[in-house]
C-alpha cells in the first residue's frame, strides 16, 4: 500500500466532490477503496530500511480461514468487507512488531505478534474465545426482556417455586408497567424514584420494599452483563418501611378462634395451622401419616422437594378424631375468614403462635426447627438425623391449659 498514492487520491476525491462531478467522484472512490485494501507485505524482513519505520494495511483471509470463524462473527465479518487493520512498527534492532485490530459493532479485537504469519491464527483464536465466553452478544438490552432473561436463567435457581411465582407476579403488577421494553441504559434514577414514591404513597410499604429489592437485583445483573455502568438506584432516596412482624395469639384469643368456628370446616383448618406451624402455602400438601402431619417444605430451593414431619401433638389430636384426609381452602380464602373472625391477625400469626408455644412447652430446639421447616445450619443439616421416636416424644411436650373445643358430630361450612 502506497501512502503517497492514497493522499493523492484523497485530495482528488475532495476536489471532485467540491465540483459536483458525480462520475469522477465515484471513480476516485473506487480507486481509493482498492488501494486501501492492499495488504502489508507479510514477508518484510528485519533488514528493511529504517526510514520505512511504520506501515499500515489490511489482513486478508482466505475462504477456508473465514470458515474457521464462529458463524455469528462470520456474518458480521463478511458484511463489514472483511477488513482487519494491521500496523507494522519497527522494534529497534529486534525487527518489526505487527498488530491486527478489528472494531465493528460489539467487537473490539486486537492481537499482535513479531511474526506476521501468526496474526491470522491468533485473530481466529481470539474470535473463538470471545464467542465462547462473551454472553453479552446474546443478552437482551431492553428492560423487560433482560429482566425475564435474568429471572429465568439465574434467579429462579435461588428461590423456592412459590416464592418465584409470587415475586414474578409482583414484578408484572408493579415493575413491568413502569419500564416495559425501554432500553435498560435509558432508565434514570428519577424514573425509579417516581415508581417507589407512587407505591409508598398508596400505603404499600412492604410492596415498595420488595420492588426496590427486585429492581436492585435486575440493575446489578445488568451491570455484570456490561449493559450499564451504574445502578440507577444509587441516587434514589428510599427508606424501608417499618416491618411489623405480627404477634402470637394469647390463649384466650386462641380459644376464641376455635370456639367461633366450632361446627364448621374452618375449625379443623385453623386447628391444624395453630398446632403444626405450617406455612400457608404448605396447607395444600399436608396429609396425615401415622402419628405425623407430613407436608412439603416450601422453603427448599433449586427445585428440590423435601418433606417436613410434625408430630400430631396432644393439642391437635382431639380435632383429628375420625379425620383421614385433610382438606384446605386456598390460603386467600382462609385469610379472609380469619380476618373476619379475628381482625388484625394473619395466618403467619398462627405459625408464630405455634413456634412460641413450642418454646414455652420446652420442645427441643432442633426438633422445633424441624417442625417449623427451618434449617439446622450447615453443620446441623450435615450431621443431624433425628428419629421419629424422638420427634414424637418432643411433640408430646406440646400441651398446655386450653381444653379442646370439640366440634359437634355434624360439620357444616359455616
């Protein structure tokens, strides 16, 4: 490639453009493009004249060499006229140094060698490495599409099935409508502030906390994928709402709940909830098996199914006489019934009541944690396997001064 000739052609092109001569402009443009495509002589030796210190040109690939490239890159490469710039520089007495560089779209590739024959081999290897390890090229850049990709590819593995369902519904109700398919890089702190302020203004403090946490996860994931540099939430002014942890029922409130549902199907549902500590989303899996209530532990992640066993305690046993199968309404309907009977209480309060009574009755800590479906810790999970006999023995401790309020023989839906 002749630098002087390129300069002459460039000057002629400017002149032709200024005079408006279309045919001449087209001809000179073609000649200039042809000259720019001329490759550097790959066989230049170290004994070349020092006044020819630096040269630039293009690296040419054969059809067979291009076929060695990954398919996706190959399409970019061919569409961009297969131009890989090469610069040759004098390295004092040690000969020449060659650098091949390619910039196009999302690609920024640079390889170098003192041996020009190695450049193409190194370039192809670099392309393969990028295609194999850089997922950014296939990651969505719009907010909703990226959030969906993040949820399905990564986050789903870290939470229980019910949690994933609940939280994705919250995302669809509150976050997706705010940002939709807007490019994630165009989302500003002000947009996030407006979203959180709007939810908080409606009195949905816990929802605002959850939305803030989910947005933070999405933006942090976008940073790790190289889609954005900064988290928009970093400038948002947000104070988490004061969490109300609920309260255990007193024995009088417990008696009142069971008394007001006597003779209805609700009483057994509330009795099982009070005397097993099951989570609301575990009700539907609960069954009677010998001396235990068995249910799926809903807090196990990665799709693993694990069952929890709660002994049928002296407090629950009277309510199970003649009962072979447990039947529960959906949690929302049970919540509504509880709210109508005992305003201010939630189903989680029944679970808290069971845990509190276990402590008051002196139930072994490890047994209590197993009843509640809690982890025993890494060491405890690895080296603890409590027998059914021990669990039944601890379950028999769960008894206190609240005589059973036995239902009539004929039950109705009340």
